[in-house]
């Protein structure tokens, strides 16, 4: 019997089918494609228009924010789960930014059909 009370042996009980399809997903922070700091994993760069990459649910609309404003966005095609986005805005030198990613559902691709 699983945690939801469904007995896989007999087929009796309750299974949360909606919960199984519509799982809560939290995006991981975007990664820098090029890290020019020493070491090259410190998140420090000397680029004013950095490129970020990450993995999201297939067909998502991806937005990246820095300094409170959107710096890049992309609508992934159905079946695509990896984004690579370069900042469309020039970021200031010698400044620290909190980089955030927001992932939205593409309304033309139902969540249940995503991988």
C-alpha cells in the first residue's frame, strides 16, 4: 500500500490522480554558461551580458530576472526542457545581482502532456 492509501496488489483504495499528474515543481537557479572568476565555479563574471542555462518542464515559458527586472525570456517548444538565455540588458560592472528564474506554463501545451 502506498502513502495515499492505494493498494497496488488488489487495486482498492484511493490514489490522488490529479496530484500524480500536477506535481509542484520549483525551478533550480540558472547556471552561468561562462564563469570567468577564479575558481570558475564562484559565480563571478566580467561579462555585462551573461548567458544562463537550466532545465525546466518541457514547453515552458522561461524568464530570467536580475536587479528586479526581466533580462531574458524564451518560449520553449513542446518537448524541449533545456534553455540557454543571454541577458538582453547590459548589467553593471562591479555589482552583485540576485539572479532568479520564473517558469510559466505554455497554455498551448497541457501540463499532463509534458515530460
